[in-house]
C-alpha cells in the first residue's frame, strides 16, 4: 500500500484545513500518517486536539508529535524537530508528503531532502499566505523569502491559495525538475450546507434596537485582525451602527477600552467563541473584514455564501474574493478609508451585493477544491 504523511506545524492546521485532504488520500488507497506539534501553538483547545487525535487513530492514521516551534529563531527546537522528522521519514518510507506553514514546511522539506527516501517521495507544500507580500515588513522579505525560495528546490508541487502568491512563486521560485506551482483557493466551503443554517436571533440577544445597523467581523482578537480600525471608523458613522465580533484573543480588553474611550461602549459587542457563526452572519447587515494580512479567508468566503455585502481591507486574498459589485475595499491603515467604505454601503442595495457574492463564491466550493487536490495528489476520480 502507498504511504503518505500529512505534516504541519500545529495540530490546528490539521484539524481546520486538512481532514478532507487526509480522507482524499485514504480514499485513493494511501495509508496516511500525521505529524505536527500536538502540544503547543494551536489555535484550538487541548480537548479538541485530543478529539482530533482519537478521530485520526480511529480512521487508521498514525499520529506523531513533532515539537515544531512557531518562531524561526527557536533554533534548538528547529534542530530537534528536523532530527525527529528525518527519523520519521526514514522509518515511514513515504511515497507522498504534504506539508504546511513556513517553519513546518521548511523543516519537513529539509528533513526529507536528507532522508533515505528523498528520490522516491513526492513533496507537496501548501503556502497558506507567504509572510512576504506587497506591503509586508522588510524583515519578512529578508527572513522568509530566501527560506521559501531555497526550500522550493526540494518541492514537487507548491500550492498557493491566492493570486498574488501564485504570480510571485511562478516568477521567482525554482522547483524540482518537473515541479509546478499550483493555485488552489484554500480549503473551499460548502455553500449548500450554509444555506441550511438557521438565522440566529443575535439582535434580540444583544438588545439591538429595531432599525439599527449591525456590522459583524469574525476572527481572533489580535493586532493582525485590525478590529480597532473599525471602532475608530465608527466615530464617523451614524450612532445607530453597531459592531459585533465573533472571536477570542489577547486584544479583548484593549478593544473594550478603546470603545469606551471613543464613546462606543454600548455599540461594541464581543461575542467570544461561537459555534453558530454562519447563523449570526445571516442576522447582520454587513460583514466587515479589516485584516492587515490574510492568505484566503474562510470566514470571508462563508460570509459571501451567506449572501452578505462585504466591506474589507484591500489586501492579498481579499481582493481575490471581493469586488465593487459585492461591497467595498479599504486601506487597512486608514480610518477614513474604512469609514468611507462602510458609510457608502449603508444605503446601497445590499441584497444585490450579497447575491453577487454568493454567485462568485461558488467558484471556491469544497467540491471544486477537492477536484484540484485529487489532481495534485494524482488520484483517480
């Protein structure tokens, strides 16, 4: 039986982005093992990691802990992970390896290059948004760009999930002989499944007055998600505009403090972790996505599938999804730009904008992504 290894920095990368890929490989006749950091760095709880591991073992997968660090400066952990990864590859004798994330992808590809089975192993790497991009800090280009370009030499297929990364990789990277750069739009979504999600009574839950305008963002409460920009923009919007955020993170207290400072305290609603996000999206008037950096956002695609109009930052990935027929783009560093984008949508036909987004997102369905991945894996229909 053919053998495959799914390799990622953290367990959440497996749980959130690769369970479908694992099933595709198993359906295609592969014995699949999974290797990642099972103990640290994940965006999911320890209970969810444990449940994922149990599910994988019940599916017949081998599960291996590799202590991949989150920081490229953690040299000791990187060398330890390299050694353990090489040992796993020597013992596993894999026909195919699919790795993810910058540090995990680097360790995995270098370990495979030094393993006994390099010549026979097909190496696939998914870049979930390069750390270097138009407008990225100079240090990102100095650190991550050479690393990714060097490791490209040991890669058979480099998967990019947005158009900007795809164009850059095709222009600048040299892969193994016969290798290719492929475009796959993320993990895909299931629009039909989202259609059957019930609208949640979030307005009643939050006691939002009838006729007031509700904006919603989804994402971790951190600096990159940039929720503070929207709060500052609200000073230039009508007092009937409310802002709700689904997500947890270190900036919760700071956002509450900023809202109080700006006099918006009663109009900011931090909802925390929610398992009913699509239903909440359906109850909002506008989806707002102000991130500074993204690869290709599942939350944004789900909002499109919910037929919502969107105001989002005009960054890589977002511009693959949203155009002026479906909403508005703004500068993620400019409060006035954000306020103008949102303000311009208050009186537009948002139902028509949402219908456009729904039609466009069908091109990013899980079914289409699955067909692309089957082709990359070399599986038969």
